[in-house]
């Protein structure tokens, strides 16, 4: 097995991607908030119109400020590590999550790239493992146990992981060998019993 201890985080473009999503959502909300506010000033008394405007715009403003802060904190929390034996993925602002995925349990590695993330040259590496107990998706596909997202060198990471997986014995093969072992023992016992039976027949 190749010795490696590589640590890295998400690319700074991930923050730009999230800010773009925030801008899109903000525009969608403003598309109906502004006409409603304008209509309130036209058809309602000024005091009532101000109440309507404040009740719509202030929550939106607070949500934007909170999301802007959360994006920066979430980006800073993302951490990836490729060790000699496993992948370590850590993320989370208030609830920290740390996942460990041994190379010998990896069964599939896929790449995902959306239309907007492609503009920022970012991609996602989806890693599935043998025996993962997560619920299947709507299309019946198993969800990824580990996800390396917000990186530019996603193709390089995928190739590197595939090389690590090829250098070790998959756990599925080991499990199969263990499952076959009792069958081999049974065959040996049966063969010995047949030999004993033949010997007894000759003596009689």
C-alpha cells in the first residue's frame, strides 16, 4: 500500500457557489415581495403599508445575513484527509460530523457536477461502500457514505482513490472467502467419512 497522509479542504470557489445560490433564492423571494409591498403602499394606508413592508423585508434581510455568515463558517469546517487506510471527511458548523471510510470497503466512486458548479469548475466525488445501511434513493440507487465536494481536482481525487482501492483486498472478497471456508471444511469432512466407510467395508 502506498504511504500517504494528505489533508485538504474545499476550494474557495465553493463559497462563491453558495453565495450564488443565495443570490438566486433572494431574487426569487424579491420577485413576489416587491410587488406585494408596492401594492400595499398603493391600496393601504401608509401605516399598514409600512407594517406589510417591514414584516416581509426584515425577515428576508435577517435570513440573508444569517445564511451569509453560515456559508463562511460551513466552508471553514470542511476538511478531508486521505490516510494510509481510510478517507476522513469532517464538516459541520454547530453539529460536527466526522466520517471514516476504509479503502477496502469502497465499491463505487462516482463524480457529480451540476450546471452552476461547473461554471466554478467544482465537482463532487461520491463514495459508496460495501454493506452501507443507508436508505435507497428514489431511483433505487444507494446513497454515498462519504462525499468529497467543493473541489476542483475531483478527477485527480477519483483516480487516486481508485488506485488505493486496487492496491488492497476488498472486504467483499474477504467476506466471500470467509463464507466459502465452511463449505470447504464440510467437503473435507465428507471425503474423510467416505474413506472411513470404504475401510470399514473392506474389513467386514
